[in-house]
C-alpha cells in the first residue's frame, strides 16, 4: 500500500481486486469507476458477439434480494447517478454519489457484481434495446464507416465494435449470460477507482469483509488472428462519401505515446491542423477532416476521417496522402506548443471532473500498471518537447507507417470503385 501527498493510495486485496482512491478534501461527492472483466473481447467468438452489451443492460435489472424496481429505487434513495457500459476488456460500473453515502452505495454495487438477478422476463426488453442501438449504426454513415474500418484494421477479437451481431443477440439466453458473467467477472483483473470524498482505509476494510468469497482470475484476451487489412468499399446511395484511414499508434504504456498524441494533434486536431487547413480551408475538398489518436492496453491507433462529395473522393485522398508525406519533416515549435497548451488545458479540466478522474485512475492502472497523480499528468504535458515530437514523427510516422494504412470508403459505387 502506497501513500502520496496528493492522497492517492492503492491496495490490492488478497483475492486480486485492486483498489485505488484519490481523496479530495474540497469535494463532498465521490465518483467511482469499477472495471470488471467481461468486455467485448471476452465474448465467445462463435456465438457471443454482443453479450457484453447485453450484460451492461442486464446487470442493472436487480441484484440480491432486490428486483429491478427495488434495486433502482435503492440507488435513487442514495441520489446515485450510475451507469454500466462495456468496452473491449471490461464492464465499466460508474457511479457518483454523496461521500457520506459511499459505503451504502458500495454495498449495492457489490451485490450488482456478485449477485445479479438476470431475470428471465427482462431479457426481451434488454435485447430490444441492444438491437435498436445496433440498427442505429446503419442510419449514421460516418459511424458505420468507422466501425467497419475497425473490423479490418484490428485482429480478432479486438475488431468488434461492441454492439454485437444481430443473430448472436437474438439467440442469447438468460442462462448464457448468467454462465458467462459467472465465468468472467473475477476479482483478479478487476480495478476499482474512487475519487473525491473517500476514506481509503474504510473502503478497503468494507470490501475485504464483503468479498471474502469472491475468487478467481478474469480472462486476458489475446490476438486470435491477423487483421484483414487492405481497403474496404461499402456501396451506399448517399450524396456524400465517408472516408476512414487507419494507421498504427503506440499503446498507452509506450514512452512515445504523448509525443505521438501531440504529433497527431498537429496533423489533424482542430481548425489549425495541417489536414484541416490544406484539405478543407485552402482547397475546399471536404466538409470535415480530422485525425485522432486512441491509446489502448494492447493496441494503439491513429484514425483519419473525412467527408467529401463523390466527385472529389480521389483528390481528397491525394491531398491527405500529400499532407502525410510532407509531415515527414516534422512539426514546427509553434505547432507543438499550440497542441501542448490544448492538451494541458483539456487534461486539467478532466482531472477536475470527478467521474472522468475516477475513470482515468482505473484505466491508468489497467493500461500502465499504476495510477498517476494530477500533478504528474500535468507535468507530462508541461514537458512536451518539440524535438522529441519530431523524433517520433521521423521514427514512427514515415513511409512504412503510411504504407501499412487500411482504408474504408462508404458512398456511391461509381465514386468509390477505383479510389485507393
């Protein structure tokens, strides 16, 4: 157990659950983020694509002695704002409530994890909600192109968008989900982070007592096969063409990740970025164009997105390629400084928001192995160095990086047929 001047403390229980708290004496609320194994990469490959999303809806339908309504009312009496959502690896159980009610809230959330009711009568409405969300992707061409890009850029099972496959969702039974949750929801691999009005020792004592019978290790999904790669063309009778370009990026624990993030910000992070100024402002080729970096535990990625008209697809892709090629020279000091200021201000606002801070703490432990204090994070932003960013551009964003890109084009067949 470690203690730092910023009140950031960590304890690992005997069963493997990691507890991280950051006390803020000025706050009267507590925000928590509990990562429990059971994300989309943990779903059975042959029949379970979508189980994680079903679970995120199903888990709030009662626990222990409380049915769905009783459980919801118990949480409401505490004034708890809560949600359950699935990512690639985990179910995120998130909540914010008064610090004085934290112990009572934790008791209910422990029951949610260890004693979910998964009532048979709730399965049909849960499926309906998930199927509605899945069908909604089809109505948003830009989002649909993005998820299809992920299908070809990532290896299985990390290529999943998380909303599942219709046939798998429809075929799932309550027993399927009960058995799957009992198998994956284990303490070793679980991470509970709490920020705000929290007493670390009290939380550890409470959970040590309540979780004595919880044991086992959650799954650690790995790559099953190689990504498809290449170019995916999706024919749609639309007035616009949506472009997605997928490129590799460093993982969260990589020492180069912040310099890479800064470089991507220069490339496509806003109205002063190179892609925006060249492709949209100077040439008017696209109504939107941007680049973003996403870090992960085992995979990192850079994604360039653009929306253009059918007759300008080829020229838009040519200009994006030209901007990427010119970026070999690296960003200027002024460009790096501008992005560094934006990253620091955005990071500061995130650290001051309780739910975002709790999520950051939990993901830091999962992706990096240890939680970072707010001071440490802001110091990292302050230390961004233009020469280091240029080094990363030279070493990791050159011709080999560009040549390994995958692409997704969605639009009229005549517009995307020959575009590369």
